[in-house]
C-alpha cells in the first residue's frame, strides 16, 4: 500500500465556499449561458439554500451538495435529450410499411417462387440507397408488420387450423431477414458510391 502522507488538504470554511459560489453565480448571471439548466437566478437561490443547509449542519454534509448537483445534472441531461422521433419516426414507419406492402404484392405477382421475399428485399435495397440516415428500427418494424400480416392473410386456413404462431413466426423471420439485409446492402452500396477514393 502506498503512503499518502505527502498529500496535504486545506480545510475550507463554509463561508469561503458560499462566497466563491456567489462569485461564480454573479459572473454567470451577466448574460453568458454557462449553465445548461436555465435561469441563473433560480440556480443561485438553490445553491445558496443548499449552502445554508450545509452550513446549518456544521459543514459536515458536503456530500449532500454533491448529491443534489448530481441530480440536477441528470435532470438537465434528460431535458436536453433528443425527441423520440430522432430514434423512431412513426411517419417513416408507416411509409416503409406501405412501400414494403407494395414490394410484397409486386414481387408475388411477378415471380411465383420466393417473389414476395425478393420484392421486400428490392424495396428495402432501394430505401437503403435513398435514405441518408440510419433507419433500421423503422425498417425492421415495418418489415415484421408486413410479413406477419401477409403470412396470416396468405395462409389463413393454416392459421385458423391451430398453427397461427408458426405461420406468424415464419412470416416475421423471412420478412425481417429480407428487409434488414436489403436495407443494409443498399446503405453499403450508397456508402461505397459516395465515399472519396484515396
């Protein structure tokens, strides 16, 4: 074990800490946006309240100020999170589901064997080449929705006969594989076409 006798800490008085906090708050109150949480006067009143409570306890509750500042920083981070549409866009999901439905129908009408899966793959490939942002969640959700609906509607007698879960699972598996792989290869081709050659 190492001996830490060479480290010297200077005990700080509560009044010194309060004065330093007030100085920092008065400097930030001049219009600069150094605080993410909002109004500096509200933050200043909270800081002086927490400082006065720690001073009332004799300055031994220094960890409580750290706890509240940690909570304050967590709340400011949640307020600055991007909206849910950044991760999942319902309008794109609906558009992708309609396009996948069209691809499923067109592929089934043109190619008799595995045409539906190839239609899904083709539409997903085209979407991967067109979109600039990654939208794997929307593609996967739309693909599974279309695959499950088409599997049940295409095999309605089997689904009603008692193998509903099997029919849905097979439809979801094939459509999810076709949609995600087509989207991935479309994005990969788009990336290869637009990347600078060095």
